[in-house]
């Protein structure tokens, strides 16, 4: 049996104390990323905190958009000082902010990049006539290596924390003028999709916690149907999107048979198409009569997955589900090896799907002049740094 190391005459590990460094700076806890219950527990040990202080601070952060304790008018000066000593409110750093000709806006957001220089993700605001959608990342890079996706060329660095998940929205909302919230003021950002970099269900703990913060009725109060989690098919966690979060679901489909999907979405080798669809049925069952369709994302690749027989096969697969198909023209990138299907053929494909009884729309390309497809802008900026 292994015995603890000990040497006569030396202090035991338990009793030995490392001398404190008077010049070291205490790391502050970021309040962004804590749930309201977490915040109540944090503040319970403070000298000047009252029973109502956590909710006051929560609403200052998430209804007013305050990032400095001294700006919170009904928080006592003593508590402000105590909070400043231990805590901070940080969203992340905007490293780049680009607006396309069609008003699509893309941010590169960094998180503690002095210690972790590669911790940069893309977050995109996509404006439309009646709404504006925010596309949020869940990981730095991605491990799935989908063959058509530019993010797949960037190795997975790490998953984002719940604070970094929520921070992306806080930055976008601040930049869009959504804070402070007012009942009679229409919010600029009305929908949110976890379709940015990374596989959200491979960061379930932090993504789910972030969504619970976003939907908390005493704070940001996001409507659950307005948030969509997109997955390439992590089957065991798909039902939890319904049972634990109650938000909308999107599936990265991209093929109607296992042989092709194994190539386009390698995760299919672990979770084949039939298991993904069964998990979707379970999700739909738990959502009950809330009338929410599952979105099936399908990137259109010329002469790969875009035949009319593929369209008919899609109808056969999805006919028994509350399905909505979103056809996505491929956004080419150097070295991808794929071309985009011509728009007139995409429209014929969509017509076959609709005639088969499945809802279908075509996503129009957005932000191409600022490389708004997942991973493109980040790769472009890193390449520029490398060439300098």
C-alpha cells in the first residue's frame, strides 16, 4: 500500500503554511455567470449585504447593464467597497467589431487573453426585417471536424465558462443599445441561437447554466422559445434541452443517409442518424403541445447532398416529426473542397420538401464581405497576425 511521504524533523504538509506574498493581487470573482441563487450564496458572507442585496445587484446587472458597483444607486457605499474588493462584472473584451454591407455585425471577443491568448470567439448579430438574431459560440474552436465547416479547421482549445457564454450576449446587447431595458422599448436583439463555434452539448454544464441565467424572469427574462440550441447530434443530451431548459432545438443534419453523414458530420459515426431522430422524437414528446418545430439545418453542397432524390429522402425522414428544414447555401472558404449549390436549384429542392408536407425555408447568405460564416473571421485575423 502506498504510504504518505514523511521525513523526521520536517513540518507535515497539513501544518506547513506558504508565506503570503504581500504584492500578489487577489483574483476577483466575476458575477457574470453566477445564477441568482449562486449570487445570494456569495453575498451571504459579506458584512454589509442585506437579504435583498443579491436581487438588487442582479437587476442592476441584467436590467440596467451596470458593470461598476459604484454606479448602482441603491447599494450602500460600504457594500460597494466590499464588492469591489472581491468581485467584478466582466463581459469579455471586444477585439474586433465589423459591420457588413447588409448590416450583419460580427465581433471577435476575447476572454482573459493575457493569460490565454487564443481564447477568442466569434459572436454575430444578424438583423432581419422584423427581428435580430444573435449567434453565440460555446467553445473556443471545435472538436467535431465537420468537413464543410471552417471552425472544424480550428482545434478545440477549451469550452467557454457560463460567464463567457452570457458575456457574449451582454456585449452584443450593450453595443446594440438594449440596456437599460424598458417595458415600452423594443429590444434590438430578439432571438438567440447557439450555432457559433463549438458543439454546445459538449459544453452542457456551462451552456445550460448560461441559458438559465438568460431566461431568469427576474433578470434578462429571455423567452425560452426565442433561444435555440443547435447540435450536430449528441444524442444523450438532446432530450435534456426539453426537460431541463425548455428551449428550441436545431439539428445539423446535412445528409439524409449515414454513409454521407459520416463524411460530412463525423460525429454521425458515434451517433447515427436513426438515433439522432429518435432523440428528436423524445424531445418533441417532452415539449408536448407547446407547438415548437425542430429546425433541421442543411447546408447545400453542389453535387454532394443536393439532388432531388435527397429532398425526397429528407421528407421521408422528417415527415413524422414537427420539423422545419432550413436550407443553407454553402459559404465557400479556401481549401474547403466544396462549392455552393446554385440558388435556382436550392429553390427547386425546397419546393420538393414543401410539396412533401415538411416546412422549409432558405437562409439567405449574410455578411459575406466580413467573413461572417463560423470561424472565417477569426482565422482571417490570426493569419494577418502571423504574416506581420
